[in-house]
C-alpha cells in the first residue's frame, strides 16, 4: 500500500468534525441542531451494514493526521450514544482546559456533566452519498466534494439496483415454479374452437407489453408475474374479475409463448 502527501491531504479533507456536520446541515436545511441529530441518529439505527447498501451509509470515526481514520468498538458505541443523546435534546460542551481539547461532555437537565467522549468525525464522501440518496440539502461548505460524491453515488446505486433485480428474479422464479396441482388444473384448457387464436393473442399481447419495457421487463426478461397482476387488476376494474390465480395466468402465458413465440419464452 503506497502513501504520499497527496493521499495525506485527501484523507484530511475527508475528515469532517461532528459539530461542523451538525451545524452545516442544520443551516442548509433550516432545521434545529437537534432535528439534524435526530435524522443522523435514526439513520444509523436503520443501516444494514452489508454490501452494496453500506455504500450509502456512514460511520462515526476516530481521526487524527498521525493515525488516520479508525473505528474502535467501544468508542463507536460512545459516539453513537453521544449523537443519540443530542437527538434527545441534551446539551454538551467541550472541556475548556487546553490540555483536554477535543474532549466533550454531555450535560443533563440539572447542568451536570455525565458522559464524555473524544471528538468524532464523519467521512465526507460517505456522508454526501447518504445525503444525495435521501434528498437532504447539501451545505455549500461541501460543494467542492459533490462531483466525486455524485459519481460514487451513481456507482453504488447501480449495484443496489442489480441486487434488487436479482432478488426479484429469484422470488418470481420461485413463485412460478411453486404452482400447486389445483393451480395447474385451473390453467389447463380443454380444446375449444378458437383456442389457438386465444393463445396467439395472449402471446402477442405479452410481447407487446415486453416491448414497452418499464415494469413488464425485469433483468432483461419478460416479467410475467407483473403482467398477470396487471391483467387481474384491470379485469377486476373493468369487468367481472378473473376466477384463477396469478400463477395460473402465468402458466397460460407460458403455454402461449412456448407454442407461438418460442424466442421470447427462451
């Protein structure tokens, strides 16, 4: 791992003191100091801390130029507690002794100091991705870092979208494969005049919806589950409803595509 003066400067620019963040966000959004602490504290409690979602999350760090960023379990819990207490409306102050600069104390309703912690910091890139994702006004003090933040936010958003698409494909695949015998019977048609024409119409309409993209395509493939849900919803709205399940309709779409549009069903 290489290290140079440019990297040292970049790291230093990433470190934003918690008071700077709370003051800047409060001013940019026209909210109180406490409101800002509430938003950040509640956000932290909701974080997944898993890839790729952690790309839109932030942490509270210890930072010094000599050691850089680091997170220790004990100090991380103390920083999180400190932020949460501010969110509850508790005040705090910094130790006035120059020898203890950077040490902060929470103050209870009686004016007594009851918990201390050392200065903690945000990484600006993490914080900005979170703010962009949650549509929070960006303080002008942070505008210099926005171009890089927007690029990295777009990157993580693509990763998240792909993760969601894979998850939905797995769920929909499981739904389509888990049809019960009764549902199979519902979807089985007897021979009747016009059956071939009906199946051709089903296949053609499914293809037409696939061409519209949008919600009818997922992972580059025809979203048969969404088509069946839309069909049922519209017939319920404009007709007398459909007496078969979503899975049964999906099976009819499958039959139509296998018979008359094998390129799509593949």
